[in-house]
C-alpha cells in the first residue's frame, strides 16, 4: 500500500494539473488537486479596455471553449448596456455554441476518454483496431468545426459575433448546407452513444449538488437560471451563493456554493434537463446505463454521448427554422452599469461579469470557469474513491484516479501532456 502518490502531470486533459495523495492505514489523509498553469490575468487585462473588446480578448482564455467565452462576454456586456438581441442573433448564438459542444464532446470521448476503457495508452495506439470509431469521431468534429466556421468566419476564436448582432451573416444557402451535413452525421452520434453506454464504469457516487442552467421550455444553452434539485437562483444573485477561494497548491481558484462543493457539466445538465432533450436523445437515455438522477461522475461520458445526439437534433431544428435576413449590427447606447453573462460551455456553466463606466470602459471583471467550479468536487471524489481501490497495484490505482479526473473533462488550459508519476 503506497503512503503517498504524486501525479506531476495528468494526461489526456486540457492543460496542466497535478495530484498529491497522502495515505495512512487505508485512509486518505491528504488530497491536493491543483492546476499548475501560469497565471493568466485575463480579468486584469480587460480592465481599461472598451466594452466591445471584451469578447475578442477573453476568447483567448481557451481554444477548446473559445466560443463559450465569446458568447458569455457578449451577453454580459449587453446585459450591462440593457440591450436585448434579436431572435435571429439569439438563434445563431445557440447554433454556434452547439457546434462547439459537438466538436468538444467528440474530441473528449474518443481521444481522451475511450483509450482508458479499451486498454490503450492513446487514441493513436488504438487507431488500427478502432478505425471505424475514430472515423465517427472525425466526422463529428468536422461538422462541429463547420458550424463554427460557417457562422463565425473561422473555426477557432471566431470573429463574426459581436455586441449588438452579427458582423457577417451566413447565407441561407450555407445554413441549408449545414442542416444536410448534420443529418449525415446523426448516425455517427447514435453509434457513439451506443458505444459509451456499453462500457463498464466503476460504481461510485458523488454526493455534491448538480448544477446547470435551466429554462422552462428549452434545453438551456446560452441563458437561464442556475439550478440543482435543491436550489435555483437568478444570475444576478450568483455572488450571494458562489464564493471563490485560493489554495496554495493551485494556480486555479476553487469555487463553492454556500461553502459546499458542487458539480457542473454534462451530467448535471442531463439530470436537470432530461425532459427537454430531443426525442432521439431521450430514447437513448432510456436505453443507457444512466438512471436519472445519476450521481456517478463516470457517467459524464455517457451523458456527453447522449448530449451529442441532442445537439445535432437541436442544430438541425435551428437550421431549418432560420430564414436569414439582413440585420445591421446595433450599437447599444453606452451607459454605466454591471452585466452578467452565463452560458453552458461544453464542460459546464461559465460566468462572465463586467462593470462599465459611462464611457463604456471596463472597470472591473470576474470570470468563473466550469473547471474552477468542479475542482473541489473532483478533489473530494478522489478522496472518497481511493479507499475502495487502495489494495490494487500502483499502476491500477493511478489509472482509476485518472479515469475519474478525465470523466469530468477538465480544462486547465488547452493542451495535454504526458504523465510523470513519482512514488514516495
């Protein structure tokens, strides 16, 4: 039985993270999960900049979730300026967000999660045996990229969305093409769901609250109330309930709700919004291993696969409903105020808040990412899970811990690194 486990670099996640575990008599006495990224200071960088620069700058926080940061920042600025976008603009923002989610989920499921469950070190190592599955992944990623590039003029850090509308609208012909391409990959998404529902997952429960955005008549994507089974509050009240704090072993903040841990992400979204999934996604949910509400964090993978099907169905629905008309970008009247934008990024709820002076200059900013909100929950899940596997071999303990961490699909920045394990 190891007395201490140190994972200096956790593999197949976005960014850099480390884990230190102290173990005595089969119990975890020390559990420290921390980001080891350099500080990035985006909240400070946007201060003193004009309101229309916020989304352009904050999209660079993350390459994987850049679209979510763009939409959250724009929503926050429009909230501060008391501006309501048109229905066409809102639909385009939802559609581009769905494109990012399709791309992100396909990437995580096939290239980061699946190797763990089929006995390979990486997707490259399993490519020969699982060629059809990886083709499905690439098809899904391609259509996700196509949505973003069609609407945003490029597929990373897209540039067409802005405060007050859309700088370059897609043609109706391009929207119709997207609908056909989405139809062509629906079966790939269904196969993905069947594959991940067939895998064997550890039996484990995470007892924290499960939060996501909710709306009465739609599966929330770019707005809504922040809700769990026990509690719901408006975005304007988030500081009454959510608190950020710092641990010396991490460069990322931790976030608690009323001083207790909670979870955001695809599993909470499915738990809270399953009745609003598309018909196909609801059917696949019934056939899956998930029993609502699921408290098993390993079920994030199945939830992402189910949500893939929903996102494709919803994107097709939006494409068919859109009748693109010319809408010049509106310039809201500049005023002093504070605004909040909250969206569902692929990995969970993302918060942006900005305060403007009467010249439209940003004087204060606050950004809370999904991984910051999940960090304590992941750490405590590891603490509670390890005693049940402590009699396993060292390498098997590490693998089970990494599976748990990767199930959350954490995004510490935008890159993956190889694991170095130090046993003390």
